[in-house]
C-alpha cells in the first residue's frame, strides 16, 4: 500500500480510537463509540493506531449521526479518497465541502470573516462553531493560525508534497486532489510529534527577534472582538480550551515540543488575547487547566512571553493580571484552606501564580527601566563565621554561601525588579490579599528553604505577597538563623570548653550609650562577625529590666537619637524635607559609618522599628542601585527643581546662565569647596548641547561620589548582618523603608479593634470605654508618647497599628499609682481608676515622664 493511503488509514484508526464512529451500538472493540471501550490518551491512541494498521483491523465507517471533529475529518478524507480514486471530483461535491468548511484546519482573519458572512446569510452559526471547536482544540491547528506570514497557496503545497522521493504517480494525484480540497495538509490531531515539521514554521523562527512571535496579534484581537459578542460562539472557545489544555500540558511536560518549534508559543498568545478568560464560566475548569499547561513552559519560553507582553500597553497587562488574580481569589474563597489543607497544594492557585510571574516581569520590562546605574560590589568580602568548620563537621554547611537567592526568570531576562523606576501597572496590583490571609507562612517558609519540586512556596513569587506576610517570612528566617547560631555556640562550649555565650549581649550605660554600644559592636565585627547574627540581648546598667524585646526597642530608639544628632556631624539634616543625608565632610572615620550600618541591620534582624528619616535613594543604594537625577526630587527637591529648569530652559544656557562644569559646596564650618565635574571644569561652559551631561554628573556627584566612602562603609555594616538574609529577594526599596521605619500612619481605631483584655477587663468595661475616649482625644505627640510607653517605640509596625497585638490588663482597684507597661509583650497594666479625669491625669503623667526599666 502506498504511503499516502497508509497515512489516511492510520489517521482514521487514530480518530476511531479517540472519538469513535458516532454509532452508539457499535460492536467494534477498537472504536471509542463501543460500550466496553477503555479511553486512552492521544499518545497511546497514536501508537495503537499504528498497531491496528499493521494487522489490518476492522475500521468503522462514520455514522450519519456523528457530529464534530472526527466525523468532519473522516468525511473529508472519504470524499478526498473517493475523488482521488476517480481522478475527478464533482464540482457540486467540492462546493458542499466548502460550505461545511470541513477542510479548514487552521484559521486566518480573512477565513473567519468569510465563514462568519456565510453563516450570517444562512442565520446558522453551527459551521463556524464547529470550525472554532476543531481549530482551537488542536495545538497544531492553533499554532498555524493567524500567522503574519501568508499561508501556502495550492501550488506551493503541491510543490512541497511533490518533493517526496517515495511518492509515485498515484500519490502525486492524491496530493493534487488534497490541495483542491484543503489549503494546507494539516491534520486535526493535537499530537505534538509533527509540530515544527513545516518549513514555514522553521523560517519564521529564524526571522523572529527574541521578543517576536509569528502570530498576527492585532488580527487575533479583531477576530475576538467580532466573535465574542455571540454567546454560542463564545461557548465554542470555552469548550475548545477545556479540550486543548491537557494535551498542551502533556506536550510540554513529556515531549519538549517548544525546543522543536518555537511557534508553539503562538497558542498561548492567542488564548491570552481572549478578553473573557476571567469570566465565571472559565474559572471552574478551563482557565485552571490552561494555567497548569502554561506553567509547564520552559524558562526560555517564559522569558520570550515576558518580552513580548512587555510591549503591550498598561491596559492589556492589567487585563491579564486581573484574569489570573480572579482565578486565585476564586479558588481561595471557594476552598477552606488551613494548616492541614494548605493553599500551597492547590494546583490551580500555584499554576496561576506561576503564570502571574510572567506577567509581572513583562510589567517590569515594559516600565521605566534603569539597568545601568548599579552600585559596585564591596571590594572586601563580608567575613565568614569562624564557626564554619564546626558546621561542616556537623553536616550543616552554611546556606546561601554564594549570595542571596535570584529568580531564574530574572536571570534569563537580565533584569532586576529594582531596575524598574515605574512599572506599567503599579506593583500593588499584583498583591492578592485573600491569598495572604490563608497562607500558612511557617509552612511556606519551610518549602522556601528546602526547595523541593513537590512543594511550592509563594515566597518564590514575592510580588503576590504583601509587606506584612513577607515580614513574617523574614522573621522566621531571622529566628531560625538565631537558633542555629545559638546551637553552634552551645556545641562549641561542649567541644572546646569555651564560655557559653548564645546571645549578642550589650551592656550599656544610658549616659554613654553610643560609646558603650559602638565600641562593643566594633569588637564583635572584627573578631567574629557571625556573633552579629545571634539574638540581641540588651541590659541597661543599674536597671533591672529583662530584655524580652522591649529593652532592645528602647536601646535602638536611644542610639538613633544620638547618632542622627546634627551636632555629632555624621549626618546633615534638611529642615525642608525633614530628612537626613550623609555628611560628605564629616570628621568621623569609616568605621563609625560601618557601625551605624550594623545597627540598622540589627534592627531588621531583631524585628525592631527605628525612627530613621532617610530619602528613598538610600534604600535604593542599599539594594544595589546608584542615585540619579530623578532621586534628587526626594533627596534635595530645591536642587532638583533648579536642574529641571536648566534642562527645560528655551534660551541660550551659555549666554544667559554662565554656568561651568565646576560646582561649589559648603563644609561643616560654612567654607566653600570647589569640585570639577570634568577635568578643568571651570573652563568648560554649560551649553544647550551638554546640559544633560552636566545634570547627570551633578547628580552623580551629590548622591554618589561625594559620599562614596561614607556610604560604602555604611552598606558594609548593613550587609554584615543581612548578607545571608532573603531581604533583597523579598523586598523592594520602598518596602525596606517600611521594614526599618514602620508605618507613618497611626490608626488608633484599628488598634482599638485588635486590642485584647485580661484580668477582669473586657471591651464593655467602664474603665476601658473611658480609656479609649481619652486616648482618641490626645494630640499626635501624646499618642506617640503612649505608643513609646506601651510598646517601646513610637512607630507602627509593618501593616499599621492593626497588626500590633496590645493587651490591657487590670492592675488592682482605684489607686494613686501610675499605669505601668511590659514593653516586651505590649501589655498595659491599668488600675481601675474611679473617674475619667483621674484616668487622664495619671495616664498623661505616666507617658510623659516614663524613663528606665524596673522589675514589677
């Protein structure tokens, strides 16, 4: 039997196994329509079809009642075979085939409109629905559809088929007949084995740029706009996607189809253009299955999709974000997730989060990028712990030795989130609050550290987590590292007989807090930096307070007040912006700035909030990005406005302003200091042509060069504590500021909602009602004093005061004693005062004159 005839028979066997003949009473055991037939997947059916062909097994004729893809194909094949056998085809039969469009195995915009017009004339859209069902349920059909390049003409197809050396005259005749009936010899099977065989696909791959695909996206959008208004046609897209997705997932998982034909990406581009994907009909089955398939794309394919979508506008990106967010929210709300039923185990939520990551990086790529201005790495590596040898002996090599974790897709694209100054869509729109509420962060952190393929961690997609959830993940990481250091210390004391010292102990005098603290930290930084990763334990000399967190809070508060005192001269203070900046002419050595960086790192590491006021550029520089002209808007708005006016000046800059590339600054004593932005800068005038260079170099000097030594020392101290932390991986610069400084918004109504009561009090107690009325009547400064008195800091934690777990406990009957507090546990001990006036007077006195710690 000749090859063409064999091919037709094998394909008929395949469709018989996958879809049947349509006869419900069929007795053929190898037909999907028979009662006892066991269903098989596409790959198994393809293998079985070959076996049946070899033994010449029984082949069913299509039943007249059979409707759909299989019968369409079989009827077309039968017509084709019979016509080829007679070498002639009745013109009326050809017209009938054309009317039913049984030969259409891929779509173009023109073909869709042609079918739509014919269906509109007959007021019967079933042929179009069948075509959409056939093409959109077939990976091969969809990949070939809506190509920017022209499809093969009949002559080109005949020529391609005629090149087969094994074809005899009968087969050439069959090819000619096939060309008369079909525009391209493309079977309806979704099997991936033949994808990429067409020469047109290969040529497209060679011509395409890294961020291009061969599909005509604008044509796809126009087609969707025309068709989605019809409910019956819309249902065809939905049903086709349900059928398509499992086959695509199989192709990507087991057949490595993308490496053979990069045009396979077309089907994801086409499906994602469907503006109805987020509608309720898709959320149950179709969209989750498609997300699972899309999440199987190899890294290179994900990167290509991200580059392609980065060229879309904000509206298109937002639509895709909302599609995946809708699915995640729907799944979270419709299931009861808890510590036993983890959201991490839900395939739909995990897959849609992975898909959302592609959109996230497209959003970053399409935004305002700055990939050039990067801070140089520290010249000297951060010293490793001297405990490393013991850890290796215990089989516990230090994790993240090669530095912080980096997302593979980020590496593939060659960008970082911090490179993006302004994304297409705000980063906040990627956060899913319902997911954050049900996420068991302790379990998720475990999956994050173990990095197994079986368990997914949402910490690998930090864009979907809010600052509160990420802060909790960082807290677990810090605590586990503290416990690890404590355990190593205990083992050292047993093995080497060293003195047991499992904590980072600081004993300080209130009147000499800077001298005592910084000298001690300097010694630790030089002798064994790993001790900085132990849990901090502060003791004020002459006071009885035991540090369970509250004493540390006050320690940091006092240290910050001293360090940022302008009289010391390490930082300058801008009265207009209320912000601090490094003093370029400070007399302090670099070691002092290193110690300040250590203090900042320790605050994060020990979950303490600092009253620090830096411009955002400091946090960007800590994350590895240099300051640029844009950062001056925050750091020095007056200078930024002056330089902006220089750039926008329409007259002659050289003649009217008479500026040169030499600038002046004043030192601590008000003396002018001259600096040349270029060599012999005083002789180089600023002109309309070089003013951009002048502005860039001026900004570079103010934000980077003038404070280079101070900032490098500061950053080095910060990294001594945080170098092994997932801080950079999880947080953006603005979130780092929130982490260090806490929330500036003090919502005491939220605090009232979350406060708990003990010792006989409840929210309906008279004294409690009077307490809240009194507190709400306080001014801003008095409220901050109350927070300082009760919690040890006057700042709200990440997420606001609603995240602060405060307890008000009864401390006896009416008395003249003042209220007291346990700042370590945020507990206020409140006597049951007899009147509201007495409560106010006692409370104000307590918060105004509170200083020091004692034992109760």
